């Protein structure tokens, strides 16, 4: 098993750090690679009050971690639909800094830097090749075999 690290072509603005230029992959990523998870842990910068408030309404746990808010959301049908259809920020990228998907206490999927970096852990080369197909051609992808945390 290995790790697939995906870097989507990105840009920055004064009001937002690195974020992807093209999020055309989002719905496919959400529909094909998050269905096995029952919850998502999201890190937001505390100053991003609109994003924090929007998630807080859907969460079952919100923790203050210094400059970050750590928000855990149950992935019921309503919340899955929300994340699939309302995650893209009008400024660019996703509304949230990082999303973590865990299975049996192990992180398997991380969507970071507002969607510009996606990391799949514990995947084989065949699965990695399948995942690569949903991303724009300009995306940088590396598969690391025998990845160990």
C-alpha cells in the first residue's frame, strides 16, 4: 500500500492563501471517495467566522485549538449533500482549510489548503491510477509505494 499526493494548480489572493484554480474534480471526489466515511474532521482558521458558523450548525463537536477551530461533522445524507453542493467558496477554493477522513482511527483521506492538496493514504497503485482520472491534466500527482506514517 502507498500514498497518493495530489497538488492541484493553485493561486493565492490577499484574503486567502493557496487554493485551487479549478475545482471541477470536487463532485467526483466527493461522490466516489468519501462514501465510506461516517464523519469528517474539519480545520478552519478561527478568523474565518462565516465558514466556522456555517459548519458549527451541522457539527456535533467544535474545539478551539489556538488559531484553529476543529469541527467534527456527522456525514448523514443531509450533510453529505451540503458538502457535495455547497463547499466551494465564491472567493476560490473550498470554504474550509483542511478536511480529514478517518477509518478505524487511521487517516485515509486529507483534503488540504482549501482543496489544493489531496492525500490518499493506504491505496494501491491500481486505486491511485483510478483516482488520478478525476483531476485536471495540469495536476501534479505522485504515488509513494510502501508509505509508512
